[in-house]
């Protein structure tokens, strides 16, 4: 028995998807548009639970049939979008991005993409804007929820019906509490975790149970309460943003607002009539496909034209394209499969789906193995050459990352005079120092994302960062021991981007205590590190990052070669670079009386612009790192080694 169709819920779906799309397009009016996902969660919990309760009531409940319906609902359009992404990614992406994308495809097919993206820099980080399947995290959370919810519902309904509501209510409270606790310390984990999101789906489930049990509300409240719900949703779209712990208590605004609209906004109310407006209903019907298509459309437009070149008009055009693709996939993929391919034996659908999933997994796994100059059939030949220019600059050797003891390949001679200590920026700097002087006597002491700060390590936004921070502290302890036990070392060059210290994050002490991270803490502990070096008769030198403005210069250069966009678009404006690094540079300037500082902008910049190429050579491979050619350029234009030896 099907549940009654409610046009106003499709209208509510439109209210959910449109803010998400406009938010991802960068429209300030929709700065809280990401709350559309929360609306979807509540709607999903309500509708799915309503269907399951109807099946239980009519004794037609079947897990096989439930998952058959879910697969026919979710997977056909998803597979189409993945296939389209594969085509454009194969033709347009550098190998390093194609490899990353392929890993995300594997995660999407296993419905664990939320955990895959959890390990990134965060949902609101700019680097995420180039991930075509980032938005699938919400699908993964739904499927993880529906993996456990139907059996729990069935067992509770059959054996302890009176406990069903208390169980769900308790789970919702626990989930919301988890979100509120995780948010401040690990916002990335909180955002993508099913444990922080489950309560939103459960609210929809509890609402479905209330409707099923015919919990009575006075009808005169319908207009006012549904209006309060809709206003709350619209307020959230414009007010809530990345400053807030999310999900958390603020998420109650869109979640409760959605519940009020569903509970009271029937077709006889003003809100119900507004949401039943045909254009909204049409958008609601294609909302799933629209949600699937918008992120890839935006991402590949950014790859092709450059994010800085896409204005509001361009994004409006992309939204129209998204709508057309959504309507096409809804009409020719979603609906035919849902209506015409209904099998009396759900196992056939499940077997076919598993076969397709396996095929996509194999394809995804194939491309995760791409390395360096890999040449793939039908792929533009220019990409192979570009891959070499965009490869990660590991310095003296790829074996130098966090090794102990220090391998010989990480030294230019057995008794080095200069140690280059720091994160991945120290890798490209070590190579530049070597290239600057044929007699350079150096050793590379580096660990990715690990600033050369004694006693503290910055923690990012997820659990893996805390593990990495502990490893960073351990690594820096080993560096301390090695420096004091290696009498040939007289100079220590400190190199880091220090980017995690000036963002909302934490720091981990050597005793594994968590403290608030800040620029003040960075300044204090950097001074303490300098003091420790001097106390151990070592001369500290600080080498700054190269000029950066936050853009991915490697992708910009890739676009200029592949699509003919002007290489001048990639040039860094000196004022932009100084503004981007202003806070960190102020800390460096405060140390100039205590330590020699080698400012690299003097090498790359004139009074107005900073070089990113040298003839045909690309000097950067991404947003912050020099390429191998960049290290050579720096070494040729500046004798860093001699400058270090002149420090005191």
C-alpha cells in the first residue's frame, strides 16, 4: 500500500536543493544553503519510515524489497553521473587529480564517501571545490542509516512496540549530543559522521510514527506552525554559515523547521499551497538528479575556465545546465527504472546492481594506480608532459619524509653542515639550497604537514590529524636528538607554511594535551624553538614560503596548456600574496631581531607581480609548493646556501 502523495513535500524538496546549488555557486544570499541537506535528511526519514510502517502494518515488510526500492531509487542516476565524471575527468584532469577522483569513485560505490572526504581539509575548504563527488557524502550517510534502521524498526515493532519511540528518541538525543561534542574539536569528523547526522533522519522517523499513530493537533495551529517552520528554514539559509558548529544545536533550526512544515503544512494551509506551486513541485521531483549533477557541473567548469573567471552570470548558466541534465536523467533514467523495471523478485535488481558496482569499482581501482607520466589510451598526450611538471617535489629524495635514522640519500655528504627542517615546503627548499651551490653540505629533515616547532603540533579538523599531530611531535623530538648528536651541524633552516596555526583548530602538546591553537601560540613556540637551537650552539635561519595567493597555480597552468587560456591569468599579484600571508609574515617580522630571515618574495617578485613560470618551465605545482623546476629556478637566482652560512 502506497502512502498518500503530498505535492507540498516535493515543493519542500525544491526548498532544500535550490539553496544547496546556489550556495555551491557562491551566492552570498545562500551562505547557509548547505542546510538543504538537513532538510533532505528529515524528509527522507519521514517518507522512508512511513513506507516501512505501512509495510509492517499490512504484513508486507521485506528487507529484500526495501533494498530493491532503494537501489532503483538511488543508483541509476548516480551511476550516470559517475560515468559522465569519468569521461570529463579522463580528458580534463591531471593524473594526480584523476587518481584522487578515482579513489572517491571507489568510496562512493561502497557508500563510504563521507569517511573518504572526512580525511580532507573540511567541507568548507576551497580545495574541496575541485572534487566532483564531494556531495555524495550525504548519500553515504543515508545508506549507512538505512542499513541499520529497518531491522531495528522491524524488531522493535514486532517484539517491543512500546519501546520504539523511546529507543529512537534516545538515539536522536545521543546523536545530537555527539554532534555538539565533536564539533568544536573535530569539525570535519562532525560534519561527515553518520553518528552526528543520524538524529536528523530520526526526527523524520519520529514524525512518521506520530502521523501513523494519528497524534492529534488542533487544525487551527496548522497555518501558524507551518509558517513558523518555513520562516525558520528560510532564516537558516541566510543566517547559518561555516562559523557555527555544524551539525549541532544550530541545526535544530532547519530540522525543526522542516518537521513543522511536514507536520502542519498540508495542502489546506497557506504554506502547503505555496509549496504546491507547480514550478516548485517540478524542481522537487528532479531534486535528487539536480543534487547529483550540480557539483560535477560546477567542478568541471572550474577546471575548464578557472574559478576566478566564473561570475554570477556564468554560474546561473551552469545552474540552467544542471536543471536540464537533472530533468533528462529524471525523465529517461530515474522514472523508467523505477516504474517499468520493477521486478517481482528484488534479488534480480540487487544482483544487477552488485554487478554494476563491481564494474565501477574495478574501473575506479584501475585509475588509482596512475603514477607520474602514465600514458592512457585516448587521453590527451599533453597530459603526460604536464604530469611531470605537476608532480610533488619531494626534495633530495622521496625517502626523506619522516625517516629515522636519516638515510644517506637525504644528505649531500656524510657530515652535513646545514639542516633543512620542516614540512613539505622544506622539501622543495632543501632542493633549492642544494641547487644554489655545488658545494652545499646539507641534510633534509622533513615530515609532511609538520611545522618545525618543538613541543607543539597543530591539529586540523579530523581524528587522523590528531594521530598525525602526535607523529609530528615524535618526529620533532627525533630531530632534536639527531641535531644534538650530530656535531657537524652548525646551521638549521626552519621552513614551513604554518597554515594550520591561523585557522580555527587545536594544538597537541608533547604530553598529548590539547590546547587552543592561535597565532600567539605559534609566535611564542617559534621563539622557544629558536631559543633551543641557540642554547645548543646551532644558528637558526628562517626561510619563508614562496609568494602564494591561495590559487592552485598548477591547475591554472594545466588549463592554459590544455585549453589555451592566457598564462597571464596564473600570475600572482604581489599585493595579493602579501595579503594572503599577512598574519604569518607579521610573526616572521617580529622575529627579525632574533633570527636571520630569507624572504623568498625578493626572488620571485618585482614591484607588482610574482613569477610563476620561467620560459617553458612551471615554478609551482599547486597552491603552495614549488615544482622541481621551481626549486632549480630559486637555486639559480639566489645562493641560499651562502646566505645561510652568513647568518648569525
